[in-house]
């Protein structure tokens, strides 16, 4: 749980930079990569990262965010650009509309009482969860996965080292 807005902003910036590294690798064609029938495509998961930031508007923050009813852009660059925009707008909204005291207040989220600071932690972990899903689909689509929290298999090979199995 976050108790200081500055701590959330610092962590969000680190995590959103990782998300942007992942999104930058996507191609327009890879957005159609599927897990199996009746599952989300890679593009749908990528767009979900964009639209899920909208969750914070339910906590009383005001910023322009796409709704779940908006169509997924067919261009990977559009997804990346919108993620960057909404990320910046969300940070601005938190810094200008909340104080640290607001993080200890509780809100009803899905029938449960959550402290705002815990909800902010959830928003970050939600991004991490879906990034993990995306990296698997990216490999299936033949894309080189960027480093997330450390070197990838391809990074080890490029360094002339034996990758871990």
C-alpha cells in the first residue's frame, strides 16, 4: 500500500517505462496473436493495459481515459501512444487532485472497502500481470521480448553466454 503520492508516482514511472518497452516491440500484425479461441488477443491485452488505468476514475480522480466500449486501435503505435498519454494524465491527476492523506481513505471497490493507497498498488500489479501474459504471446508471435526485470534468453545469447534453461 502506498502512503505517499510521490512513492506511487516514482514506482508508476518505473513500471510504465517497462510496459512501454514491451508495447514498443508490438507490430500491427502481432496485435492479432491469439492464445486460443475465445481468449483475448495480444492486441486486446495491450489495449486492456490502456483502458484499465480508467479504474482510477472510479476512485474519484478526473482525467480523460478511454472507456471499455472504445475499439482497439489496429495500429501498435496507437496503443503505445495512448498508453503514454493516459499514464502522464493519470500521474498529473493524482499529483494535482490528491494529497497523501487521501491515500488512507477507503472506497468501495467491487463490494469491498479498499484504501486508496492499496488500490494504487493494485493498479501497478495489474499492469505487471498483463505484461507477463503479453510476453508469452509475443514469443508465440515471433517477437523478441525486451528485458523486463532482467535479461531475456535472447539477451544472454547476444552477450555470448549460455542461457539458463
